[in-house]
């Protein structure tokens, strides 16, 4: 059984667009909102507030958390809905592609208006535009992610998931590089912003353009219906070799052992996404307002973590073949927990290096981010295939919806909860403590409640041989 590497890379263009948009969205929007709410509540920009009374910035984080959680609340319902709808859709271009095309183009057109409304101080316009982008990205996301297991036999999905995640991280890396050269802090920390709008507009425009290019490549190179017909025998053999306690079926209730496995995976996933999203949502503000460093450091941090994640995605499939997916995920969770423990003890350096009174960035965090990135790559690479392993080909969109419902539920709760904790404690240092506790609980759930069912040995090709005769 042979993974078609070239075809999997082409499918990865869907994930490229997803992570590209989310990286720009998560890196810029929380700081946009912090600045707008600081101006509304205290009559000062966040930069002015940081110098006069930095604790007040923490008082607006619960509002930032509510807005940033809203997209996840919408996704909690819409991702399963679009997954179910795409399972039932049959068109000449496939069942996933119509949703991918419409979702991408509408989101790409709306995306550059977010910084435009922010620059003009239009809170309502910015939030409404964020909502439009998110709704249409939900239309895109579930079908795009479901496309890989649709046309990949079950024993090969961990390796395939590694490839499409690397493609996704290339998208995230492109957004991060933009942030290195177009520093958000160079806009946020100045008094006269009238001539600085290009700093925040260009990343959104570039992201939209690259999303459109990526979906055109995907549409032109992946013909869903033809590929499924060509590999139907391999897909059937993959069903027989699935790493599950009981065979998956379209008829009747889900077997008890499979249902227990699904609930355990989703429960652990809920906890690790609460942890990871807390870091992802607030790290930009953590760097700017607590470490008082340049936002460019956040981008370098993210880029380093992304490179480590790419390495993790490259090796995760091979590790899973040796020790099983359960212990691969568990190892990743424990490694991420160790990284967050180190982050707890990191403090601002106090060494002024920037023109705006910025401090130097604590170098140890680069190592922490690489460790966490590698660990979470092991987690994400194997956990999604474990969920779709438990269903038949007719239910992939539905089970992808379950996977994302758990993650989005976590990401709905965690920004608001942590925002309220910030208000209570007035301490940025609770961020790594909060995340480390949650990641520890997720590891305990996964280790003690998820069974390690190994995929039966199948003949697979790897290395350069895997590229031979690929279409």
C-alpha cells in the first residue's frame, strides 16, 4: 500500500490557505481589539496605556476574549453542519470542492477590510467583517480537511496528515514572515498612525491573494470523483486494516468500544485545545504588554515553532508505526507540558533595546516554542486520523465535524475564561500556568482512557521510492 505523496501535497494546498488566514487573524486581531477597547474605555491608545497604567490593559482582555471566542462559538455549530452537508453533497466537481471554492473566495474578499475598519476606529465594522470571514472559512474548513481522508486509505492517513500539516505550516510561515518585516508594534506604539496603515493592511492583502492562488491550484489538480473511483480497492482494503476495536458501520448505533474511544479522544482534545488556544490567542499581547518586546519577536517565535512543528509532522507517522498513535500523542503532550513549565519562570529582561522603550526578548522562549511546536505536531498529526478511523467513508465529514466541534468548544471557552482570570489576578504570568495545567490533564485523560490499537502491518513504500510513478 503506497501513499501518493504528490497528490497529498496538492491536497495540502487547502490546509495552506487555512493556516495562512488563521495565523494572520490570530496574530493581528487580538491586538487590534485591545487597542480599540483601550481607547473606548480609557480614552488612550494601548501604547499610551502601557506606559501610564499597564494593569488597565489586562482589564480589557475579557472583552478581547469574548470577541476572539465568538468565531469558535460559530464554528462549534457550523463545522459539523458543513461536514454533514458535504457528506450528502454530490456534484460533478465532487462533494467537498463546492464548499471549498465558495468559502475561500468570499473570505478572501472580506479579509482585507478588517484592518481598514480598525484603522478608522470602527469597532462594529471590524467585528462584523471578522464574522463574515469566519462564517465562510467554516464553510471551507471542514470540507477541506475531510478531503485528505476521503482519498487516503486508513493505514496511510497519519503520514498523509503529516504532509498536509506541513503544507499548512508553510502557509502559517508565510504569514509569520510578513509579521517579521511588517511589525505590528511599529503601528501600535506610535502616536501618529495616519501614514502607517500599510503596515497592517499588506499582511491581510497578501493572505487573501495567496488563499485564492492555493485554492485554484487545489481545484485544478484534485479531481475528487475520478480519484475515488481509481483507488476504491485501496480504500476498501484500508477499511479492513483500520486500527479500531470494532469494525465501523453505516448501519445501527456506533459499537460501544469505538464510542468510548471517540469520547476519550475528544475529551483530551478539548483540554489540549483549551491550553494551546490560550497561548495562541494571548501570546501577541503577552509579548507586547508583559515582556514589553517588539511584536517582531512574536513572529520569529512563531516561525521557529512552525519549523519545529514541520519536523514533528515529518517524523510523527514513522513514530506512530513503531509505538502506536496513542503513545505518539501522549509523548507530544508531555513534551509540550515540559515546555510550558519552563515558560512559567521566564520574566521580562528589563534591557531596553528599541526606540519605543522596548525590552530585549528572552531568548529561552525560542527553545520553549520549538519544544512545544514539536510536541503539539505529534499530537495533531495522529489525533485526527484516530477520530476518522472510527467511521466509514460516508461519514468522514461528520466525524471531522466532531473533531472540530471539540476543538472549537475549547477555543470558545478558553479566551473568555482566561480573560476573566487576567482581570482577577492582573498578572500576565498566569498564562503559562493556565496552559500547563490544562495540557497536563489532557495527557492524563489520553494516557489512561484511550486504547493503543496498533494498525496491522502493511507493506508501505517510503523515501524517494514513494515519489515514483505518482500522478
